[in-house]
C-alpha cells in the first residue's frame, strides 16, 4: 500500500507544529521506531518475555493517537536517504500500512527459523510457520514446526490463554498463574506487528543501510538497546535485533535476532552459545470482522484429541504437570479427534 497525496496532506494538516516548523529535520525522524521482545523459545513449553502495561483512559488514547499521527508527519522528509515512495520514511510507511481500526482483525503469516548449538557442538535448527490473528488484546496464534510439532493458542481480552498441542492436550493459562505465564501472554497478545509498532513509537529503530532480505530489497533498522533503569541490577543478556522494511513498497519484511548466552548442558554445566532467530513475513492483511474471520480469531485450528489410553483429558491449569489432568470417558480410540 502506497500512501497517496491526500493521505500525506491529512498527516500534515493534523500536525499542530506545522506553522512553526514546516520542514522538520530528517535526523529527528530516524529516532521514532522500535524493537521486538526477547528470544522466543519454541514451542511454548519455555516461557520467557516481558509484560507490558497499557493505558486505557480515553484521554490517554487520544493523546497517543495524535502523537502517532504527528510522528508519521514528522518522518516525511522528502528526498532524504531514508525516504520511500512519496517521500515518507520507510519505517513510517510500514507503521501506516499496519494500522487497523478497533473492529478489524490483523492477520499475519510468517515463516520462522531458529538455530542454536547443542552441548555436543552440533547445530540444532528448527523451521516452521506462525499464523496470528489479532484484534485489540484478543489473539489466536498457531505455530507449526516440522511435520509433528504444533501449538495452538487462543487468548481472550482478559488475558486468559487456552492452548492445544499437536497431541490434543488442553491447557488453560492465566496471567495470575506465575510471572512466566503473564509474560508470555503479554508477548503473544502483541505479536510481530505490534512489537514493530511499539518500537517505532518508542524511537528505538536506527537506519542501518540497505541489504537484501528474503530475496527482496530491504532497509535495515537496528533496535537500540533498552536502557537500564537501575545499573545495580544484573540484567540478563539482551538480543541484537533488526527489522527489515521493503525499500520500494515500505512493507514490513521481518526481523532477525541474535543472542549470545550460556546454556545448560543438562548435567549441571553451562556452555557458551550463539542463538539466531529469523522471521520472514509472508502475508499481512487487515480483515473485516465477518463471522468467518471472528471464528478464526476466537477458535482453535487444532482439534482436541483422546490421549494414548483413549481417554478425554480435562484442561491442565495453574501450571500443573500435564499428567495431573483429569481423565474421563476412557476406552475410545487413542489419538482420535474430539468433535467441536
């Protein structure tokens, strides 16, 4: 989507400072971008991330909306080296393209690749796909890795996550369960697009030259490190993260993340490891709130199944082990999909 002249004019008209500074310095603009959350483990069994707080007051929401529009207007630096079609900074154009109304559903399909060394020195590589449906805090996320591993999450507006794994096991996770649960729910409620938009708004994306990403012409935007609020606190290693924007269309293409850390070898020892993660966006769509699209937002893609004993298991709650789930109606076909 290329922003037309009318849209650009609307951005300019909404800028309260246009009379005082009609030609803002392009260097100011390059500081209005943002970063994704930390390394996301696959599948969901390891849950580490950072929760976010959201302003809900009407006045605050109005201020945020005005600031976002003004930021886009400020980033329109015609002819500058960071400009895309229509003279709009590429990151600003990507921000504009990923905007949705309160009723629309934002759908993304991406492929993901992760690499990390094993204690033996061999390289462990995982490839998969991630589908996400987002509307406000409502989220449906489907992860697939290889031919056998899949994880399906549906999160309601209150932050309660329901999860089905490829074997049909059913789990309910609440933010009140523990800190890890609250963190992973907050991360998945945001998703790739929201992470990009938040980092853009925080001014943490720095242009870092032109490259090719996933076979397409791209501009790199490196995420500036999150400043420490207390130097006395020993922070865990932070990943080096980069977003990629299409140089010709301003579309978000994906991001990469690299993290150097010490991993456990499972025997009480640690070894240094370089972990790499790459996410390539294949599709981004704004969907109308039709009955069909709402069903995809609110419903599972994977079916619940009977366990290896042919039993129906109740949901696992409060971070309990899966083996503690209540069993009922045993005697069915092991692995058979349940109706509904």
